[in-house]
C-alpha cells in the first residue's frame, strides 16, 4: 500500500480469489524494483537479485525460503499455476538495469518495460485464469506504456540525484543534454523531448485498446492500471509537458473514484 499505492488500489478491484495472490505479486515486484535506489555498490544489488532468483527456484521446488513475500508467492504459484519464466524475466531485467546509465533509445526502454511491467501483467492474467493471445497483446502494450510513464514520473526525482535515464536518441534529436534535466530547465526543446516520449506511451495505450473487443471481459481487471496512466498523461498535457511542474508530483485524490468508474463501465 505504501510503496505501490496505485498497484494496491488496482489489486482491490480484482476478484476475491485472486486478490491475495496479486498483493504477493506486487510485493515481490517491489523488491527488485527498489534495489537500484537502495544500494551504493552494484555488487550488493547483484547479491540481492541472486537471493530472489534462488527464492523463485526454491518456490517452484516447493521449498520456499522463510520470508513472508516468498511464502505468499509460493501459495500464489500453487493456486494459479503461474509461469516461472515471467518471474525470472522480471529479476533478470532489473539486474541488467542496475547499471546507472540512460536508455540508448526508446526501444531499449520498451524492452525493459516488456520484461518487467508486461511480465507482471502476464502473471496477473494467469491469476485471473485468462490465457488468451489478444489479452497478451494488450498486456504487452499496456506494460510498455506503464514503463515509459514510470520513467517520466521518476525524472524529477532522478534529476535531484544527478541522474537522467530518458532515451538518449530523443534527447539528441532535440539538442537536449542530461545537464538540462539535472538543472530542471523548462525550455521548449526540453518539453519536446517529454512530448515525444509521452506520445509513445499514448500510442501503446491506443494499441492496447484496439484489442478491447477481442479481449475476454474476465481480463479487464488486470488492465485497470491504465486509469493512472491516462490521468498522468492528461495532467502532463495540461502543464504543456513541463515534467517538473509541482502538480505532476501530487498523488491523485480522484484515482479511487476513476478506478471505480472504469471497473463499473467494464472498460480499460
């Protein structure tokens, strides 16, 4: 609830029989995700990643470690017959991302997002008992949109730590340096970089919705994370793609209501 508020709210809208497993999955996802920001040496991060890699191996051998999240994850795996490959992809991709460097291009960011955010959605679909090619296609696009938006949202925080991870090809296209973001510049070319990246997230959301008539309704609760993505992209447009605008750093008080409306309408 504290570390992944939006994910927590989305999990509340899942069927009762999937909810506990979804909480375990979200908690598992936060551990590798937070490692990068909580270490000063890469070796420490690699050791922690190895712990989770071994934990997943042990879970699938019916011998989970004595750790609360791992124990709950084992129950989820047994209950829903979850695919081990997706857990390993999340860990492997987070491990690659321990290097403090910007994404070379938008495709590299999308690959990272596919192997983390999309993998999380594939597992959520399995928890819902959905194994459908159209749902998988939608999950792939939504996961990529989620990863792109997460990268954008984290930019002000990373800038204060003298780090920038935005795709270098788009920055170079507009003549923007990492130093421009670190200094919090708001010139048009800086906003153009954000516009281009945000547009890619929007395109993925539109692509995901193009499958909506073919995706089983049973899968929709897995995709309610699109509500928060829509909110953020809409708010970004309102401030003319100024990534440093204070309003973008505030928690959306209307998010629970928007989520409820989306679930009531049965759309994503």
